[in-house]
C-alpha cells in the first residue's frame, strides 16, 4: 500500500482542504452576518433590514393601517422611496460598457411576437412607450406623447406626439406608426401577437350572465395626433395607451402585407436591421454568449444641459445559464450588476468594501410564485385523449383537495431554509409591495399536515390498503407529477421538501424537471402536465394578474382555458364552469369600470378574498428583491418599481472616471 504522495496529489489535497475550510466559514458566517445586517444604510442610502433569529410576525401584525408592515421583508420601503424622491441627478459623461447577466438567449428579435421575459428584457430599451409613469404617484407622464386630453365622458383620448422622435434609421416617428402598431399588428388575426388584449375591454353583462368583449378604436387625426376611442369607461384606459411599444410602419408594413411578418426579424437577423426608437440600438448577437445594444446618439431625451442621453455607451447581456457562474464572474469583476438570492447575501456582504460594490434591496418581489393543477376538461385534438385523466381531474377541481395541498406547503421553512429568510409567504394574487391594494384579510393556510389530511379524508381520499398512499373512493392512488424548470438546482429543493411532506399524509408526488422551453410548451402548447410550479408578474393592482390567470375569457389561463389564443371557445371548459369563475368575471368587470381609487380598492379586496378561498392556483412565496451593483456606476437610484433590466432612468447612469 502506498504511503507517499506525488506533487500533483498533494496539490489536489490542498485544494480540497481549502475549499472545505471556506465552505465551513461561509456556513458559520451565515447567521452572524444576517444578525450584523440589522438595520443599516449602505453607501447608496438604501436600507436593508434583517429580523433577529428569523422571527416572523404574528397574525395580529397584519393591519389595514400598516399596509407595508406585518409581512417581514428586508428593505425599508419608505426610506427607499423617500431617497429616490429627493434624488438629484449629476451631469454625466458618455462612455462605458455595462455588463449584465441573462440566463438565456433571446428567442426572437421581433419583440411584438415575443411571449417571454428574457427576450423582452434585452430588447425593450430599443423601443419607447407613448406614456411613462411616475413611480411615486403612479400618475402618467409624457414620453413619446408630449400631451393628451381625455373627454368629459372618459371615452375619447387625443394623444399629441413629440415632433423630435426618430427611429434608429432617422425616419420620423409619427401618428402613422402608432396607428400601424395598433391596427395592423395588434388587431390582426394573421399575426400571433401576445398583446392583442391591448385593444379589448371586458364588461360584465347581467342579462347574458357573462363578460362581453368590446374593442377600442385607434385613428389618425393628423401627423402627430392620434385618437383613441374606448368602448366603455375604465380606469385602465390610459394604460392601454401607455403600455404599448411603437413599431416602424415604413419598415414592417410590407411584411404584414405579404404575409411574412411572423417570420420577420427572427433570431438569425442581423441585429442592426432591428429598428426601434429607443435609447439603445441592437448591435451584436453571438448565440450562447452575448447580446449587445449600443447607445442611440440621436435619442430625443436630453439632460438639463441639453446633452444627449443615455450616457452609457453599450450594454452587454452575457448569456450565463448558471447563477453560480454569474456570481463567480461578478466577483471576478466581469459583471457590473447581479440579482442576488437571500442565500448569496452572506457571501457578498463582507466583500462590499474590498471589491467596491453595494448590496441594495427594493422590497418584496411583485412576481407571484404558485402551484398550478391542470383543471382542463377538454381533449387533445391531436390524440383525442383528455389532457388530464378523469379521476385526477376530479381531485384537481375539488377545492378541498387544493386547500389540502396548500396546508401541506411549508412556506416558512421554504423562506428560512432555502431563501435565507429573504422572502415572504403569499396567500393571494398580490405581493405586499402592492401597499394599499394588498388585502391582509385573505384566507391563510399555515403549514398543518393534520388539517391537510383531514381535508383529504373529507373528500374520501384514504389509505384503504395500508400501503402508505391514499386512494380515492374509486380506488385510484393519489399520485401525480409536478413539473419544474431546470434553471437552478436550488429552486428544486423546496419542491422536494413539499413532495416529502406530502408523503407523510399519503400523497405520492414526483418531480419532473424540464428545460425552460419544454416546460413552457408543456403548459401553454401541449397542456400536458398534472401539476406545475410557475410564476407570474402581478403588478401593483389586482386586475393585471386576475385578468390574465383567473378571468374565464383569458386564453392565458393555461390550467383551465375557456378560449384559445385566437379566442376560439373551448366548449368542454365553458360547460364546466365553477361559481368562483362567475364571481371573478363580475368583480373584475366592476373593478375595471370603477374610477374612484378607494372604491376600486375594496372590490380588489373581494377579488383577493375569493381567490384565496377557492385557490384556483395555490400561492406559495415570493423573494425579497436584493441586488448588487458596482460603485463606479453613478446616478443609480432604485425605487420599489425597479426592474432588473434597463430600468427607469437608466439613461442618466454613467461610469465614474
């Protein structure tokens, strides 16, 4: 037996010992660092908070008077917003490259055809919206539109465009481009556009006991004036104007006319052919490596001295699939900005000064994570087989079954063990960041396996043969698969915990991991899933996520679609409507028509109450938003509406000498 080691072996042993020591130090530092965080203001003035000993608020702390209290969280939202409101921008200098990590390549360069966030985050800075929104008051502000007038009855809005806006090729942006975007692209049955709903308004019809769809019209008044006519009153009328990016008629009209628009500007197109009017221009694409946008030197927005914005010359979106790899690249100085998880904070916090970066938080995420059971009554037209086996469909459509699953989900352990305490539990369709619109009276399902088991007993699901797995009244074993994405192994851990807890009450679940594109196809195209963990951006008010994931008319409601994306009805699902669906459709119609904020807020509370009781989706957790940015970047001023891409007022940010 050998008792000596050569130099190579000794080196490897040394490396392993060093790694083990470092890992041990990180684990030991974890609780100490979180305690040290306490309440502090970093060099950007953004306050990060950490509770002592992972303490959680009691139920009594949830109150109407404290809309942002009682939910945990690590960011002092009030301090964040006060600082942003008082922030004064410095004059910057043009130059520099901002390096950013994205987990995947763009799927298309034709943004209006896009249906996923990664592509949008890369390209949205290359276009412009008609209106902007004040992050403090939520009031609309001029952008491409310099002014607008709304009629007394609220049904007509005339929008006046700026006259100094040009597309990247120098062609002026006019009313023709706005009308083209709405009438030729959005309102075109031959084009698979994700934003067709921008033209549609829904109104509850008491006589027909259903929602009716009504369409707004868009017309040119003169070269720089566009008239929007709405079919009914709604507080979201200006949103339909504000949220739409504007596309160039002089470039794209020919592709619409010859029927090739759906394949125009695909991923193989030279990025410099992509034409928008935004602050950046698509510049370079190396598949699997990077996507680069370059400063638009003729952008219409100027600083106070009349200098052209933006200041940053280039943004490089590096394709880095692994979050761990992105961490290493940031710490090596190759990235300038990175979203963090709670688990990452103890690693980054001690290095802020030595590596010259700042950790900052912006409050609980507005992205809602949830568990979806397939409640589709229809059949796959390709095979004739039901999307869901009939006996499983009985379970999934039973509210007591879904409530049992919610009680079996240990949100507190999920947050503490897998998010390092940087998260909040979700009981309804909004995040606490929604402030006054977040309803604290929703039904909650604290972890309780006994209650979960009792609910399953009530619907006849018992372990009849003592094999450890329950059977339904017809003898079918209570077992199902859960789809998850393979983006990050750490994201799978809470799902495996959930599966383990289910086994304790006689429910067998199996995790199936899929690549992101396959996962999305399973939900949206093939509908071939039993259960899935997914997420959705909720926004500040309840109508956005409700209209998308819960309203019966939404083709986006993939777990029980009443309509296809072209609004073709699906009879089997329409015929099997539940009482909660009618309630939500009616309440959402009332919500959209209510112009008074306080009255609308109360209707929103009722929507959240219904959804928390009926649980068409099981709400899980959301993370506290925590990021890290290098201190060389100046004029950086985040708010609670911060989005980790090319964010609001990014054009003012510059690199210090």
